[in-house]
């Protein structure tokens, strides 16, 4: 019995580490997006999801008929996956378009904390004090990164944008936690979710934006985004949230804005400041605290 438990825990740890690689990939999002600067947001996200879908379908095709069978899933799984991927981006762009970026971004970054809180609703999961404390430390660190230590100034005139940011945080946290319900749905199916998100993105682009023909540099950035932050990241996140330690993943997610900031500093597009150093300590400390169960495991 003990051997079976250790094997199950080892698999869960592996799934957590796999899901954690999504955080590393999302850290590249800001850098790659700067290289695609000038492309309207919905056009950009739809093109990136198209790249991700095509690559995913290529992997499925190599598996033959059995691979294509993975797309035959319940309507609930399709609805959750498609609207989870697209809905997050839709509400995020709506928030940035109707509220100051600093406040909107910080509200949107409530999703890792909400993942930790909502995880208590999952069968077999327990919300412990160190899970919540770790996520709160991460939120504090993310707040420092977003505000640069300058504080916040919420204004009721931007209520629509703030509400959209809340919807953004709720969309991704609910998707990530509810994804556990569809643990039997293979990760290959995410290719179909990316295709659906790309279609919804193109529809939104047609309604709200004007097409901009990408340059060679922008096409390169789109390819990199579709391969990583808006591609592979969603596949490994899917696997991690279905089979890993959901609370640890929630806290680890705050590493994305930190690593993103460090990359921007390394490429000369941001400055190293005291707030970045303090945020680093808060986020790393919070991730370690929330992962206490993993660190104790032998």
C-alpha cells in the first residue's frame, strides 16, 4: 500500500513540475509580445492560437485514427477549454482597454490566488494555511512588480475595466480548477480548444479591430508565441491542473510576472529596482511556502 501511495505521489509531483513549465513559458510572453508590437491584440492572439492548433493537430495526426479520436469529448469539456482559453484573453484586453493598465493587470493577477482558494472545492483536496499564505505573498510580490512600488489609484470611472479584470481572473481560475473534473480528457484535445479560441479571436478581431499585415519580425514573434506562451504552455498547464498539486501550481504562477520582468531587464527593456528585488523575495518565498507539502515529500 505504501509503495502504491509513493508511486501515486511521484506521478502527482511529475504532473506539478510539468504544469510549472507553463509558468516558465508565460514568462516569455511580455518579451515576445514587444517584438510583435503594432499587431492588434485580438489579431495577435488569434494568429498565435492558430499556430498552436496547427502544431497540436500535427502531433495528433502522427498518432493516426486514435489521435483524432481524442477530439471526441463531452460538450462540457469543449466549452470549458475553448472559453477558458479565449475568455481569459477577451476579458484581459477589455480590461486594458477600459481601465489603467496597472490597476487592471493587478486585478487580473488575482487568478493564482483564486486557484488556491477554489481548490478547496475539489474532491480530495485540502486548503491549508501555508497554501493561502504562500499565494498571498505571491500576490504581494506581483503587486510590487505591476505598480513598481508606486501604489494604486482606483477610479470609479473605470468600473467597466475593473469588472472585466475581475472576470478575467475568475475565468482562468475557474477553468484551471474545473479542469480537474475532466481528468480523463487527454491533453491532445487542447489543440481543438486552441482552434476554437483562434476562431473566436478572429471573430472578435473582425468586430473590433482592423487587420495589420505583420512584418517579418512580427511573424517571427507570432511563431514564437504560438510555440511557447500561447501554445505549449496551455498543454502542460492542462496536464498539471488535471493531475498535479493545484495549490502549488497556483502559487508558482506568480513566478511568471517575476521571470518576465527579469527577462525584460536582461534585454534592456526594463530597469532593475528595489521593488523588483523585494518582489523576487516575496514570490519565491510564497512559492516555497505554498509548496511545503512537496518539499516535505520523500
